[in-house]
């Protein structure tokens, strides 16, 4: 039997086999590396989760201050993030406002200054916001406090991400 | 604002709004007090981070000022004064030091910035929730002191 009668020569068979096996080995090594490199990206998709904030029954007309703590995964660096939120009831609606001043990011407080009752007050550069988060003209902030999306499950308020109003 | 690339970039744009520098003082020692020195550093770091979060837009949080307690003595005071000078030259009006190390108390008069001495609370063994609560209660005490300081020279 001469070589020519074979559809695949010995040389070709070996080449294919080695390429195939080599390919599997390379893939076996590369896959975990790729997986590790894209891992933070895959995890980030879970950030749309809603977090427990407060019981609905606790809410009244007066904004109350709550702190939300969660683990933030910034690439490989994990750190504890804290967000201060003011939450109150407006009829059947719940208003959850971020306490981060839209000017330069200080934490504002409800009725934080005796001179400005019924307002959110920023101690850093004296920014003011109305009860619904609207910034007061003539003070440093240029946009309203950010508002959280929320949902009510089993009588408790859960919040997601805060968005500009 | 923190000593990070992101915040420093932001600081550059808003430098005139940021008139305050906060510096945590961090003792290092190899003596018997090693553990309490570490606890002081940890506690002051937590407090400084929380203070920065409250006053993000008006303060620049520098990296900790580290000193060898027994070896340096007065030398550390001189070094800290240099930090203060540099901050003042950069146009910062308020320099605030946070420490749990009471030995700074005796140099308070000599120091050119404002020294905030925080009595050390043993927070390291508390569960995270209680720890947070303790820290924010303590911060509530400090905020008015700094706001008072700002009133002296309003922007």
C-alpha cells in the first residue's frame, strides 16, 4: 500500500492531532485567565439589586435619615460604601433622596441650619434644597438632589440606584 | 476629597472651594504599647474617612502623617509644622489634625493648625453595624467644631 491511497497521510494525521490537542491545552490555560480578567465586569451586572432601606410604617411626612451600607467591588478592590439617604412619605408615594450635595459632594442634612427650617442644608458651601430636593436659586448647587428609584415589598421600602431628578 | 487620582483631579477644578486640609496623625512604635498605637491609627483613620464623607466638597484628606513615637519626639512637631506651612502656601485656610494620641496635647499651643484630640474608643471588636453607629455618633460631636472653625473665616 502506497501513501497515495490514504485520504490522510501520516504527516497530516499527526499535524491535525497535535494542533487539536495543543489547541485544547492552550484553551485550558487561557480560559481561566480570561475568566479572571473579565470577572469584575460580570459581577458589575449584579449592581442593579435593590437594597433594604426602611419599613414603610416608619415613614411620615418628615424626612428621616438612613444609612445604606454595601460592599462595592471596584475591579479587584473591595470597599465598604455608605450612602446617606433621606426618606419620607408623600401621600402614597415614597420620596428617597440622596444626601450627597450636587455641588461638590458633601453630605446635606434636613434642617441642618436653624436659619433655614424645612430645608436641606449643606454645611460646606451653604447650599439649600427644598423638601422635594429642588435646589434653591442663588446657592451653589446647580441641580436638585438625586432621587432613588424604590419599590415596596412586604411592607418594606427597597431602593436601587439614585438618578438625577 | 481623598488623596486619590480621581479626587485630586476634581480638587484641581474646584480648589477655591476646598479651603480645609485634614490630616490623620498615625503613631508607630515597637514598644509594649504597640497594640494601642495600632488601635489609635485604626480609629483615627475611620474617623477621618467619615469626616471626609460628610465634608467631601470642602476638605482635602491628606495621607496619614506617620511618626515614630519614642524616636522622634519634638522632631515630629517640626515636621508637622512643615506640612502646615505647605498647606498654607497652597492657599488652604484651615488645617485640622486628628489624633487619638494624647501626647500631642502638650504641643497644641505650638502647633499652627487645629488639633482635634479624639479619645480612643475600642471599636475594633464591635460588630460592623455597631462600629458604624459609634463612629457616626462620635463624628456628630466633631462636625460642629469644624463648622465653628469655618465661621471664623467664611468663604
